[in-house]
C-alpha cells in the first residue's frame, strides 16, 4: 500500500467516525394525575426512565420536580387544540439523550415516591429523531391513574384484645398529585366511593362504607367484631365518573 492509499484510507475512517457522532436531544416528560394536576415535588416526584426499546439500553432516568400547575388552566378551562395545560411551574423531568439515528424510545413513569403503597406505573413509546427535541408545550405528557390511599387506623399488624370489639378504620385519600378531596370541592368527596373490604382468616366477612371524616381527605368507618381471628381490611377509593381507583390494606389481630 502506497502513501496515497494510506492517507485516503485514513480519510475514509475519519469521515465515517464523524458521520456517526451522537446528537444531544432533549426530552421533557410531564406526569399528570388522572382527573388531577401534575405530580411533582410535593409528592416526592415520579421516577422517569428513558430506554431504547430495541436494545433495552437505559438512556436517562430521574424524578419529576416542580409544582402541580395552574388549577384553573388544568381543571376549569375547556381544552383547545395546541394550547398546553402546563405552564412553567408544572412539574417535569428533562433528559438529554445522545442518539445517532432515529430511535424508538420508551418512557416509563413510576410513583409517586411519597405514596409508594399506592404507586402506579405507566409507559408510552415514540420515535425520536436526533436533534429534534420534545420540549415544547406539554411535551411528552403521561397520565397516571389511581388514588393515594393511606390506611391510618388500625395500624397494620396491631393486636386488639377481647370481643366484642369496635374497630375504627380510617384512611387518608388523595389524588395522585396530592390534591385534597373534600365535600363539594374540585375533587368532591361526595362523588367518590370509599369502602373497606373485610376478611377474617382469609374469608370475606363484610363490606364497610366509609364516610368523610371532617378533615380534607380523611375518611372513616366503624366495624363491630364479635369473633377472634386475623383480620384484613382493604380500603378502596373509586370514582365512577372516571373509573379512577386506588387501594391499600392493613392486617390486625383480635385475640383473647
């Protein structure tokens, strides 16, 4: 091989290397609670992972951060095409990924981190072209269904002595964005069904309706127990208008 051929070969190698340089591309992800606002810092954020679908490679991960957004814009203003429901305050996660070719991307959202007992997981896919950012408007918008249901009483695995026994079951129930539920409010306690499904020693023994307990997002009900045993209470919140549903459960023992 003469010098000219060697130089030409090196030139081809350099050009090939240059042609496959990765291009930084930004993706902004926002997660909106179903029938609610954006899920951000007040709920510990939502874990976002960004992957190449074809290779499984993890390209980025992090948590949404920021506020829940503008209530009037999100919950009270009729939707118009091309008009975002988010503003600069709305929680988001922005990743910069380096890609050389159009890449089929999967974004997965898991959380919220402050309510992992009722966490939800959603994902969506889309082609992303190098250098073509997805950052404007609502950007990559995902909807997260569910309610945060936190059973406050009785404490899980608690032990109660003797029968008959009156047990108060109490739960704190929020939208996934942390928004409160109150009678007549934007998220109306009168329109959300809250009940506890009751089991004793693994067998269904009843269903307990739970009522608004006087403070935002608080619901309670009382249950009269006449038998000893190991009990389980699964508390659910259900909105028939949207189908939105969340659950949590506790166990407790009633002993002699």
